[in-house]
C-alpha cells in the first residue's frame, strides 16, 4: 500500500468572484449609490472610512476598482467595472458561514446600486504547503511522465500538472513561496442562478477529491 503524503499548510487564499455579463459603466461611482450602499452593507463588521479605497485617476478601465477591507485587511471586497470579488487570506472552514455572509452582503449591495447582470460565479482556493514525509516529485510522479525531462546531470526534482473540467480545474505545482513545497489551486465555476451558500460545499468536495487523488493529507 502506498504511503500517504503528509503536508502542513503555510498559507492559503480564497477568492469569490461574480463576473458581470456587461461592464457597469453607468453604475460604478463611489460618490453615487454604489459607495454608500456597500458601506452600509459592511457596517455590521465595523467598517470605517479608513477601510475604503479607490484609485482617483485610473488610466485604464480595468484599473477602476473600489475596495472595502475587513478584519485588518484579511478580507477585502472589491468591485470594478467587470466584476465584484471577495478575497480572504488564510481562510478557515469554521469561517465559512461568515465568508458567505460578507460576500452576500457585498454582492447584494452591488446588485441594488448598479444592477449588474451576473454571467457566472468563480470560487478559487490556493494554498502553499510544506511536505513533511515526501518530495513533490514523489507526490506528482504518478501523474506526469518525467523520463524525457530528466538527464544524468540534471535530474527532475519536482513536477506539476493541471486538470480541466467544464465547471472548474485543478493546478498542482512547485510552490514559489515554500522551498520545495507544494502549490495547489482548486477553481470551480457556477452559473448565475446558484446561491452563494451552495458554493463552499462544492468547493470542499473538489478539494477532498484532489487530496484523495494525490494521496495527501494535512496535519
């Protein structure tokens, strides 16, 4: 029986994004309805004016963005012309309901003020982990043909792979943050009618499937 790989998560990042079908050129105005609507939505989490920011002179449409930071910048809700998103650093599954509440409050405020049509939802979890009992090559070798890449003078020390579905994808690679560590990213797409509360269980199932495929567990 193959020995299970064990890893310790060093840092992780969760992002929820609502992608708009069309840019909200007419609805994006921090001094109009959008700014006050979002500020009111986040008042239950003690947001203040110091937690709100935007570029005063953006030179490109994709640089137009307003940000609302919560919990000492560990969670940031952003809204631009083409999407609204919530990014959370080092999320915990015990915070799942809270994250859904914040995302729902922010998206609800955007929908009320700017009336965007949602094209799709995207949820992504990325993590960097330290492998404790195996190398990354040992973990990924069953999924990658490394023989052509190796040589007597320069053996392969790490491998990576990606797998894509219609509703999401996995990426497994060498970490750029943890020396010889594991980087993994799980992304899931949802149609516009799916409620935010249904997304964490689906992402959790995708995560579990990836860890089982890699024969990996976290301590």
